[in-house]
C-alpha cells in the first residue's frame, strides 16, 4: 500500500458541516505542504456557509463577505462539496469509515436552550434561533409563523443574537430592502404591528454579552428610538470596581448604554427598550393558550467566590404586557447519529478536537467549531479553533493513526455518494444558485433574493428527484 498523504494515496478527509469551522479546517488542511490531502465537505443543505448564510443578520452584509475566502478554498482542485447530503439520512459514520482516513464534524449548534419557567411553551413563545433561521430563509424554518400582529415583543437575553432579533424587528421596510432577508420575511416584517421591543438582561450593563458595535447600532435605527431606563444603566459598586480592569471594548459598551439612557423618545414609530437586572419568572397565557404577559423579577448582583457577578432575585416584581416572546439565551448543539455527545454541554466530547469515546480518543474522528467548544465567539474565533483540530489531525496522520478505508479514492467516494443521494449538489451547482440569487437581487435593487426551498434549488439546477 502507498504511503498515506502522497500523490499515490492522498490523505482523504470528510468534513461534515459547511459552516465557518468546516471551511477554516478545509483551508488549513489544503494549505499543508507536508502531505497531499483531499477534502470532501458534506452539508445537509444544498447551500454552503452554515450560519454565515442562515444565522448572520441580513443587515450585516459586510460580515458575510468572509464567504469570499471560503470560495477560494472551494476553488482548490482537491476540494469537493456534497450539498444536500445528510449524515444519518443518506450516509452514516460507518459508511464514511469505508471511504475516508479522517472524519471531521463541524455541524455547529442548531438548537436553543429553554428558559425553564412556567408558560415557556405557550403559543407565541419562540426560540430566537428559529426566528433567525426563518428570516434568513433556512429551508427547514421558512414555513414557521410568528404573530407579528402583536404590538409588544420581549427578547430574553442580551447577547448579539438578541440584539440582532430586536434590530430586525425594528427596521423599516426601506432598511430591510438593503439586505438579503428572505422575501417572505421582508413582507411579514414590513407589515408588522410591532411597536415596542424589550430586550431583557438578567445582569447589568457591564455584564451584557453583546458587543459595543452592536450596542451602537441600536441607537442608529431609522425609525426606532432605543431607550434604557436610567436606574438600570447605572453600575452597582461591584460592577464599577470591575470596570477599572475591563478592556476598552467593554468600557465602550457601557458608555454606549449610558448614553442611550440619557435619550428620550423622539417620536419614531417604534421603541426598543434595553432593560437590565430583570429575569422572566413566568409567561401568562390568554384563554387560547397564547402568551399575553410576562412576569419579571428585578435582580441584584453579587460576586461569587470565583469572582464572577451573578444575578439574585429581589422582592421587586413587574408584569410586562407582551404578545410575542423570543428566548435568546444561547444556541445548543445536537447529537449526530453514531457520534459521541455530551448531553449537558451540548458538544461532542473531545480533547483538542480529537473525539473522545468512552475508552479515550476515537481513531480518525475529530471536531471543530461550536459543536466542539459550545456556541461562543464570532466567526473568526473558529479559525484558531479549527487550526488546533487540524494540527492534531495532521500530527496523527503523520504517525499513521488514521482509519483504514477499503475504498480510499475520490472516484469511489463520488460513486458512493451519487448512489446514496443522486441529488447531491456540487460547489459549481451552488455557484449557479448563487448567480441566480444575485441576479434576482439586482432586479429588486437588493444584495440577493434567496432560494428558501430545497425543491426550488434542485429544480433550478435541473435535478429532478424527490429529496
Ligand atoms: P450569548 O452571547 O452567550 O448570550 C446569551 C445571553 O443569554 C446572555 O446575555 C446570557 O446572560 C443570557 N441568558 C442565559 N441564560 C439566561 C436565562 N436563564 N435567563 C435570562 N438570560 C439568560 O449567546 P448568543 O447571543 O446566542 O450568541 C452566540 C455567539 O454568537 C456569541 O459568541 C455571539 O457574540 C455570537 N454572535 C455574534 C454576532 C456578531 O458578531 N454580530 C451576532 C450574533 C451572534 P448571562 O450573561 O447572564 O448568562
């Protein structure tokens, strides 16, 4: 047998998940000069880019330009994309072991966390992750319905996702027209009755998870006044002391919040209320089981022995009239069939990206991105994370610690995938879809008009098969 990692027998790697972690990993693998490596990347959707397409807010087009670097990776002749191929539906881990020396899982975090309060499941209470996927045109979420006839909405959590959701709810049609938001979401949001949006943080401004540029943007909306109650913008003595050692970005974030707290309504059509030190304790429904109110408790902060600031309920309570609730308290990973999973952490157990089974590291299986470390950090955070995993993959490969596939050629893998999912989508196919989306966008003076149904994508590609 030829040595693995040579032109005669390239190291064959399957990457499951075509988001940032998958692409950063592919880039690192393909740039390695010590071995000849071939990468096949799979995604259950026909479209690549993961959360860059389906998660990044549509009014943050600049962030999406990172896809140019993913396209450069995809242009490498030793890279192939197999979209519309799902692990567990079309192929299994055991199948992959027959065709690849290494398997890398980069499937991200696809679901949300629950609040665990009474009424959490009432009609009108949704995970923010679903709303985000809906307005971004994710095929699995495009048919969800959100009651935008409501005037008052609460978004629980003060991370960047909560801020994205609140901002999208407050944007005007003209603002949304400049984005690649799904066309049905553009219509629904343009016709929405939403007037008041509350973003609810359980701790204070100094502990808010959103970042300074996102906070600043809230104060710059065309037809929405961003307001912060003055008493909630003030820092308690413990937070004030902590700010002395905070980095510049956090100081700036608190400054922005305090500047917003000095503003008064200017008569814009919508109001966005940024609230701090409050926790929802119950959602109250009407006779149809639809959310109509949220009970809140006011918190105070205390320092733990480890030095972090935690919220503690006081005896002050409040009731908010809201007809729509989005819980935005963090994403959560989902298990993959045949792959170890840490239920309480929502990640694949790993050591530096090497997947851990009950008896230690699993030969030839790796993970990177949110499904490796949990849903933290920005897109760029996935690069060092992917590098760590890939460096361990390369080191294992050099030591011969790889799977022993019986069909270790690109042609055999292609034939196998084609047999399991005849309607797989190549990167060239995606580029065709991309061009159609861009040209439809041009007609409407928008960045792009997305396909949001898998059937429509396959039809546009002339692929006639039921998926
Ligand atoms: P996140 O940053 O982890 O924020 C989660 C928020 O939920 C925090 O404010 C947290 O408060 C709160 N929370 C958690 N449990 C809660 C509970 N039981 N009750 C009330 N509040 C609760 O998560 P995310 O917003 O989903 O974002 C995920 C990652 O994607 C982050 O790293 C984020 O920066 C990134 N992202 C970046 C951008 C961007 O760069 N523009 C956009 C979107 C997302 P505590 O702090 O008190 O726990």
